[in-house]
C-alpha cells in the first residue's frame, strides 16, 4: 500500500470520525458502532475516492460532485435524511448542502490537502485553520448547551462548517 493512500485514509478517517462522533457517539451513544463505521464503511468510501482521484487528476470538480452525490444518496436511502422530509425549505437546503459537503470532504478533502501543485495563496493552511476553529466551536457550544439541545446544536454547527468548506473547494477547483 502506498504512502499516499495511507495518508488519504488517515485524513478521510479524521473527517469522518469528527462528524460521526457527533452523529453516532454523542447523539446515539453508539461508540463501538461509530468506530466500526468510520474504519470499515468510510474506509471503503475513502479508498473508492482515492481510486477515482487517480483516474481523474485533471477533473477535481467531477470528483467533488460524484462523491458528494453518492454520500447524499446514502443519507437518503440508509438514514432517511431525504429533502422532502424536512419542512422548512431553507433548513432543508442547508442540511442537504452540509451533508453533500461532508461526504465529498471524506474523499475530496484528502485530495485537496495532499495536492502539492495547486495551493494558491495558502489555501490549505486557511482551510485547516477554519476547520479546526469551526469544529472546535461546534464541540464547545454543544457541550456548553443543555444535554437536550446538545445534539441539535452540534449537528447544525457541523452542517454550517461543512457548507462553508465549499468555498475552499471552489477555489481549489478553479486553480486546476
């Protein structure tokens, strides 16, 4: 196994673990299930994304859209997070966009962070800083809130952070 695929897996697992800590761990108390889901299910997803990235080096937009879409369809089929199940259209758009970006990030994030040719203006550094501050704020605000509101606040924050990450991906894709 090459160093690049190992780095890709580790980076993808980090993105997946942070989100699933909120969803499965804190939200449902399924800690062992979370670990297995991240390692096995996400691991397979990340490896597929890595394989696709080796076949589409000059097509990062396609990679981003394909894996975000696959993840969104998984959310709809497996978890029932369908757009028509959310009453408020603005909330629905935000949640769907955040979920799309999360799934794309698990495979596209490593591609973006490991790319050595297209780091325009410290794009990767600002991405990492934003992600760390954003997700730290999500966890801090979540744990400062009541136990009843914790999961909702953390999911909303997660969706907002992942939606904002799209700004960095667009800049990276334009640099190609």
